[in-house]
C-alpha cells in the first residue's frame, strides 16, 4: 500500500461527516420547500367548483364533511355554509367538537365561526361561496372566499 492509497481511503469518520452534511443539506432543502408552499400558490389548476347534493341531503344544525374536498357543510334554518376542514397550522383535516372544530395533529381549536380558540393555528378557517347549480344541486366554489355572514339563503 502506498501513501496515496491511504489518502483516498474512506474512513468511518469521513463517511459519517459526509452523511451528516448530506442530511443537513437535505433537511434545509425540505424546510425551504415547505416555507415556499405557504407563499406560492399551487401550480396545478384543480377544479375549485363542485356539487355536493341537494339542500335536504344535509341535516339541520349539523356539520357534514365532504372528505373529497376537505370542506364542512353546515345547514341551519336560514341557509347553507361551506367552511374549510383544513387546519390553518399545518393542513391536517379537522374533526368536529361540541363547540366547533379541533385539529387532531397539534390541538388547534376553532369555534363554529371558524375563529381560532387555541393552539398553534395562525388564522381562522375560510368560508366558501355556496350557490345552486343548474341541475338544482348545491354548488361550492372554493375559489371564492366569503365571510361567515354570507351563506346560501333558503327561499
């Protein structure tokens, strides 16, 4: 064995150092991509309008999850609302509680108006426009955010 061959030999120390550097670089790239996801809208244009059924498919005074779109539908005696079922913290799907919603991942809690009660969630839940499609079904348009007060009014 010559002196040059010893230089090129990978020792355990060199291997672990390179592995740690690669892991740190990978973690940094993932952190940057996660941060960019929050500020850059998705490039794929998905259909943000969908029908959910007829008015009477939804019981009065209860939340119904449309799992395919992560939206809760709420119907009361005045009308229908569509509220996001996605936690504003890290995007987990919410569960209903007696007073509103709770995130099963990190514990954020929201009231029935979508306002943050506790937890790491930074903002309230979004409400979406509800209308009637030509075939008489309720139509949710997730591209149009509305206030809590705005709802599809029952005539």
